[in-house]
C-alpha cells in the first residue's frame, strides 16, 4: 500500500475546505483505498491530508488522468505544499484500514534515519514502539512506511486527543531512551492533526 502525506499552509480557509470536499471524486478510482485529514493542533493554518492507494501503479495512473481536475478546486487557497510518498512496511497494531470515521486525532512522525541505523530503527519500531502504542487506550490503528533512502513515516490514529496526550506524557520519553532514538534519528518532524470529518473520502 502507498501512503501519501500532503501538508500545506492555508491562506483561504473557506475556499480550501470547499475544495477539499470535492475530493469525494476519488471514490471509484481504481486502487484508491481512502483519504482523510484535518488541521494541525499546533499551527491552525496548516492542513494535513493522508491518502492511501493499493500500489504506486494505481496512484501514478490517477495522477496522470484525474488529479488535476480535482485539485483545481483548491487553486490559490494554500502555499508551501509538501507531498511525500511512503510504501507501507507494516502495521502499527494489526489490520490497518484507511478509515477515519472513528478518529479524533492523527499523530504523524516523519523520521530521517542515519543510513547505518535503518535496520535498528525499523526493529525498534516493531519491538518497542508498536507494542506500546497498540496497548495504549485510545490508540486505534496505524501504519509504518518508508520512502526511498532513509525516510520513514509513523502514522497513528487515536479516538481522542486526551488519550494521545496521556500516552505522550507517560511513555514517550522512557520508550525513546529504550529505543535509542537519539542515535538512530538524524531529523524528526511531526504534528498532531485534528480530523475534519467532511474531508474523509
């Protein structure tokens, strides 16, 4: 599965939201699995959108055919768009499905990992972070993806911002020490995204 992460700074919020609803046109596209997104809880002008496709081939076909028509509805409503693509490596918790109906917030972490630490980083995600998140109240499901090179995405879905906050306060520092994140990671960026139900496709 291919995971697409779009982040941009919105200059015309009503126009952007109107355009976002037009992405319902994705339904019926071959290989499309789901899409959702919302607003950054830290920077209210930043929007995040997460799209899911069965494969890169289906995604490339869509980009060549229908993408520009759907995207036209948001022209001029944002700046600084960043688009990143990741191949799913494994699920965080089991049975990931790209559904957003029961999700309050999504935590997205973008990790650039030292080349000689990729194997260790991936192992720690599987053996330390995943079990901790999977066992946390309020954590619904997630996905761990890799881009070419040494870039990774950890996306986790939570049924409440409060439960995600508790997990962060109680466990993240201790788990980070155990997983040796300071040794593995060259750069880390992330956000907590409040899901907008009207954006879900």
